[in-house]
């Protein structure tokens, strides 16, 4: 099966839209809500005749069991439970955003790999054209040697250059295969995918950038949002550690049946219930709570430092991508001029050589210049497309430029 992938389709399929959101499984508002559970137990046991079980059960073997509904209600007067829930929410959000950042990096990697594959095919086309040109030059040189218009040295030189061109063609074929292997690895496939990776038809408009990119787009980056979520989690963790110094006050209750003997279990005489408060007040813990609070404070400092580092790195990546893209765009314009001039020079050199007005060396010089210009033009086009991908990745990817509210000179 032939896989025909374009850059546009890859962009639509893989580029995630990174928006900050709470995981759906943690949408419940945090607070002190009652926890209700139902427990049941039944076991065969021999009762001691010298313990708290009185006769006639003492010294006998029978079934003993309980079935109880239990209620635990933490009043959470200091917000400790709410802080725990908020910390769990922020941690889950950070993990989800880390996953989005990984998908974004993979999407960018796949797109760049297809750009590399397109470049490998373009360079292979150039190598094939070079082989054709040098073969025709060798044929012309042989004719000129037979007619006494050129020397044997020119023929040997043409044969050597043709062999070198064929070697470059083999190398280009190998580079195409390596690019296919890279794509297969990125999409999690093996050797079975190689045959299906045909030449991609890239759509440059799919990664075209708007004239103005607002700087606030950086806030959409999944890694920055994940770092912010980890700051929130650390702040909630510090609150948990702080409220550990205060007493915990709970309300507990139970109701059910407790009996010895299966036939007695659900009788009215076996009913049992109770309700009452419970309090836990830390008095002496050898500095454990203070150490936990100091550790939680240090975690906040680390999370804030990581967030600041993520923001600074995002700004650097974006600035680098913009500078490189601007430079490559200017180079492409100049390279276009150079390519046109080299193509015309090679055409004129061929005409003069065929008419006996120039030697073979002038044709070789013109051909070398043209080949280098074509290779550089193809490489520059691929570099521009890769830098566009890098810039979109630096801004978080997946945004709709039509919905953006550009601010002049914010990031240019």
C-alpha cells in the first residue's frame, strides 16, 4: 500500500492545540465531603474460654462477622483536604500537558523528516541530471577526440567525472533510504513501512507564517503551561504541609450488624451503631512537620525556577527561529539570482564548446558552478521549511492565525 503523505495532512493530523484545561476526571469542586463505605467480614474462629467472650461461646468454635456502613467526614477547617485535591489536579494537568508537549515535538519531528525526505529526492534528481549531462559531455568529447579536435586527456577527465557523478547518485539513493528509515522509526513502524514511503508532495502553504506573530502566543506552549501547573501543585503542597500544624477534626459514624453465628447475623439483637468526633493534634514530632514544610517551600522555589527557565528558553528558541528564518529567506533570494546566472553560464559554455570556441575546462567549471547552485538552492528551500516548522513549534503549534489578535512588533 502506497503511503502518500503531504506536509499539510501531517500538520492537521499531528499538530496539537495546546489549551490549558482541567482533566475531566478531577472536575469535582474540592471540599470536605463525607466518605461512605460498606464493609463486611465473616470468619471461622475458636474463641478463648479465658478472654472477653463469655460462655456459652467461650471455648467453642463458630462464625463471627460484621456488616457495617461507615461514614468518615473530615471537617477540613483549615483547607488541608482542598489543598490536597488542588495539588492532585495540578499534577494531573501537568502530566497531560507534558504529553501534549511530547506529541508536539513528535509532530514537528515527523514533519521535518518528510522535509528531509523531499530534499533527499530533490538531490537524487540533481545527481541523475548530472549523470545525464556528464554522459552527454563524454559522448561529445569522444566525438571531438576522434575528429582530432580534442585530446585524450579531456576524454579521461570526462570519464572520471562521469564515474564520480554515478557515485554521487548512489550516495543520493542511500540518503533517500535513510530518510525513509527515519520516518518509519518516528511513526513507530519497522521495515514493513519502507516500501510504502513514497516521494512526498509538500504543501508550503501548510506551514506558511503570518506577517505578525503576537508574543503572547508563547503562553500557549504546552511545556510552559505544564511548568505553571507544577508551580500550582507545589503551592498547594506547601499549603498541605502548613495545615499539618493544625488539628484534624473528623466526624465518624457506623451502623450495621455484629454477631457470632451465621443465623444470628441479621437479627435485630445484632444491630450496632455509633457516632462521634475524632481529633488529631500534633504536639511533638521531633521537627518532622517543620522539615516537611521546609521541603515543600523548596519545591515551590524549584518549580518557579523551572517555570522561569522554560519561559526564557521559549523566548530564546523563538528568537533564534525568527532570526534564522529571516536570514534563510534573504539567502534564498540571493541564491535564486545565483542559480539563474549559473544556468545561463552553463548553457553558453556548452554552446561555445560545441562550436569549438571554448575548451572542455570551461564547460566543467560552468557545470560545477551550476551543480553547486542547484544543490544549495534545494538545501536552502528545505532549511526554510524546517525553520518554519521550528518557529511554529516554538509558538506551541496548532494555532489558528485567522483567530489571532496580532500586536504590531511584538515578536518580529
